[in-house]
C-alpha cells in the first residue's frame, strides 16, 4: 500500500497513531461528559442530528 500511495511506512504509522489517539481522546471526552450530562438534552441533540442528516440524504 505504501508503494501505491507513495507514502513511507513511517508516515503511515504516524497517521495511524494520530487517528488512534484522536479516537481515544474523543471516547474519553464523551465518557467524561456523559457522567455529568443531562440524558434528555443528549437525546434532544441526537434527534436534531437525525433530522438534519435525514433532510440532507
């Protein structure tokens, strides 16, 4: 794959590491906010997102 894309193996590993760290950070932040958040407000936001993305498709 790295030969096809013209990317070094080190660069691919760096990209993978960045994605893994970003995912971990997002998950950690989500869990921390979920502890103190309002479930009803969260459900309202999810409904709003569903409505937004349903209209776009």
